[in-house]
C-alpha cells in the first residue's frame, strides 16, 4: 500500500520541478501576449541545460508513475 505522505511529497516535488522548468522557459522566451510566445525574439536556449531540466521533470513523473503502476497493478509499457 502506498504511503500517502510519501506520495504527497513526491507530487509536491513534481510540481516544484515543473514550476522551475516553466519559469526557466519564461525567462528565455518572451510573450507576445498572455497566450502567445514570441519565439522570433527568444534567446537561444542551451540544449544541455534544457535537457537537464527536462530530465529532472521526466524522472520525477516516471517515479510517481512507477508507484501507481505497482499499487494499481497496471501493465507498464
């Protein structure tokens, strides 16, 4: 059985990492308005930094997915 506090902690960590990733992108890509990004005037992104930040987000999501797959007896693909 999953420990509720542990899952909440991991979900909070996922939200924190996601927020950091989006804040990074927002700092590099200006917005034309509330809904559109201005990619033409965006800074060039460092591929290594983007990958490292995305990997942290992806790892945390896969970690939580693993808990759910095991707890619910789902078939992992």
